[in-house]
C-alpha cells in the first residue's frame, strides 16, 4: 500500500455497526470491484468497492466479505475470501495479500482463498433467511450499461439460492457512512494536505501561455509523490470561458494573459478524498472585474458555510445559498430586482449565472453516500462550493472548501489552502521571485 496502515479498530467497529443493522438470521455478501480493461492487455488503475473497503480495509481485487452474525459456528460469523498467489501470478503481477496480512489489515481471523467461497457459503447459507447484497446504486448512471462484479454476484445468488429473501447492503452503508469517525476525518485531512501542496505548486507554475494540463500535472505530482492513492477525480483546470462549463476537464487550452483559471481538484489518500476549488489570475494579479466576482463568491462561501450545522436540511441550506448568490448577482449588475420580482419561480433569474448545488457529502466517494432528506449531523463532512459563471465576460468563479460538522458549527478541513485575494497574489509574486 502507498498509504500508512489504517487502525484496524476502524474496520472492526464499522462491521459491528453494520451487523447491528442487519435483520435477524441474515447474512451479507460484499464483493470487490472489477479490474477494468483499457485496450489490448492493458488495464486501468484498480479502485476498490467502497462498501467493501469500509467494512474490511482490503484494497485488493477479487475479494469477498461474508458477514453472518447469527451463524451457529463462531468462525462463520465473519469470513474474508482473498485470491491466492501462484507461480504465474508471482511472475506477472507480484504477490497478493497473504492470509496473515489480510488479518492484520482487517482484523478478520477467518481468511479463506477465493476458490473456497462457493463451497463454504453452501455449508451455512441455508441457515440464513435473508441475504444482503451490495450494488452500485449510489450513482447508477455510471454503470447502467455494464455488468459489474456486484451484478454477477446478484445473478449467481439468485440462481443458487432462489428461495431466499434478498435485501440491499447499500441501505445500511448509506445510513452509516455519512457519519465519519475520528480515523476517517484524519484520512480526509491527509487527502486535503496533498491538495494544499498541489495548489502551492500551481501558484509557483502559473504564467501566461502555460497549458492547462501543465497545471494539472502539478496536482498529480503532489498527490503521487506524497503517497496519495490517486487523484480523487479528473482535475478541472479551466481558463477563461472554459470555467463556465461545469465539468470541463479536457485541460488542453492555453492560459492567456488577463484570464482567470478555475481549478477544481482533489486527492485520494487511503481511498478517502478531498474536493476543493480555487481561482487564480494567470498573470498573478486579479483584474478589477475578476476581483468583484471573486469577492462575491468568497462572501457566499464564508456566509453559506455557516449554514452547515446540525439539524439543517440540505434543501433549506441550498435555498439560503441561492439567496446569497442572488443578492451578489444584483450587486454585480448581472440581474435586477425587477427581474427577480417578475421571474418564473421554476426558472429563477439567478440560474443564468449559478446553476448547481453547493454541498455534497465527502468521504470514500467524492460525492459520498447519504440521503439529502436527512438533516446534517455531527460527524458529517460536506463541501461548500458557490460559484458565479459569466460566459459573456469569459469569467467563471467557484470556490470550494471541505467542512466537518460539529455540535457547534463546523471546522474547515481545507483552511490551510490559500483563498484570500491578497494572499494568492502575494504567493504568486513570491514564488516567482
């Protein structure tokens, strides 16, 4: 592993909390993600199924976790199946986890080889009445046209055990994962620290005529060099009018004099993510108009983030954030009070310049699991990311921090990342000197 060992107590506690939510006389089967092919015999980087990682800490493909808290035999209550190395795999892929290593990472004592799964499950599956299965239902559009390892497990179980009742493991993890433990918060902080270093590298590299992907490379360097698992997502490095396309990430344009660059990026450390956004002037100095827009967005970030506190509903937070941005758009001369009074409630005037939500859960997924009908609670980590996008002026500005909700408000986990106009301009100047 690139990252430091995670306290095994985290996964032991997560399993305890999960099994307490299971129905009587039920078992749960969670399986890893696939290794995805690229072209020919090449593959993409492996990314673990986050529910499996949450309950085991195992970051290896071809892994299955079985939880059966009401099993008659103690050794059948928790079983982890991992793939076994052989001469062929040692030659081409290197070693896999040993049983001892899997126990050290997960705290699970009963480790079996993957080829033992079907026979082992058959020995006690009929003792259970209900089987919980994992599925990627969080953002299903991503996998709607492909069959995943989870899909194949569901199909196999239904064929093998057609008379069992089935339930969704995601209902339980969706309830548990939004509340972060101290260990999880520490991992998010480490991911954020990688992003802070990457941003400082960008401040030292920014200059007229640099390519957007050259700045992207600075972010990737900071993540990889310091033990990050990977980038949390494909970084957005959008100069000028490109910043008005919310998911722009081709990053192949030139950063021109007098433009501003929007950089939306995150690092992944031990499968936990950061997600931050900053805007910087290409020539090192914000123009008067860029300053006006930036200060408006920063005001919304500072005021809006105060709303991230226990008991607040996401829809109420978003409505108040929209009101903040609406007021700033009036100040900037982009919309008028008359337009607001006569607007169609279904198509408010501010939507021309601000068209997205501003808070999402953060953790093992960048847009982490959690129901937005559930009020914010102590221990949740959420982003705050207001923005204003003025395509006709070639200005797109979004600012984003990550916040841990506490009993008395929140803590800015990305506070170390420069955000004030003067600080950014001075850092660019000093790094050039």
